[in-house]
C-alpha cells in the first residue's frame, strides 16, 4: 500500500472495497453504496431541489459508477471519483430538463429545418405522433415484461403507476433500501435491453 500513502484511511478502506467490487463481490458494492448514499443524495437534492429526482439521480450515479468501476484509478479517492460522476450526471439531467421545458414553449427544431411545437394541454397533436408515441409505450412495456417478476413489479409501480419509493416499499412490504437497490438493477437491465433494440423503436 506504499504507493497509496496519499489516500486517507477511509479512502484506503474504500480502495479495498473497490478491489472486491471489481471481482463482482456484491457485498462490497452494497458497502460502498451505504457509505456514500446519503452524501450523494443531499448533494443531488441541493442541485435539483426535488426529493424524487434526487433519489433517482443518486441511484443513477451509483449505477454509472459501478458500471465503470474498472476505470477507477486509486491516484485519487474513490469518493472524489464518485462525486464527480454524480455531479456530471446531475448537470446533464438539469440541462435536459431545461431544454425540455424550453421546447414545450418554443418548439423543437426538426432535422429538415422546420419546427415541431408541443402543446402542453394536448399530449399528442396528430395521428402520426400518436401512433409513434403508442409504439414507444408498447415497446417499453414489452421490455418491462421480460424482466424478472420482482423487477417488473417494481418498475411498473414506479414508472407506470408513478408511486414513490416509500409507497412501493409500504405496498410490497419491503425495506426502502431494497426497493431502491432493485429498481437500480431493473433500470440497468432495461437500459441494456433498450440499447440493443433501439433501432426497432
């Protein structure tokens, strides 16, 4: 550990967990999440001012960090790396949200140089858009139906019924942490499936 003398004791403990996580040790992933979940959540909450968005962004941050765990280098603390991923992801989220809000008022530029306006009162303006929207919903539901039953149930309650994490935990009689962790995994599976089938949407 001589080469890691620059790291604090906590950072060295993190490094041990990271090395285990790189080998697929689930308990190490859980320990890293436990150590930093609250700190990341409160940072997200300061940035987005919305508890549900902050929860989603916290889970996304860990998802991205765990997916890239092999890229982590101990030349700096794991916490520094994790907070950087979380803040960058949050900035992207805020940027997209602003673009979405602007586009509802001003219209979206289309590839042929025209503009497509979104009427906030009417979800869909014409039959073609309606059909495309319906196809995306059907495709998403098809992907969700392929998830394992426990994941499928969580995704349906969170994203189709729009229940909060607390409501899902109460309804399914599960610990809140379990609901969040399993939703993170379910979203990870969905993202992978969507990437493989994006050309069919």
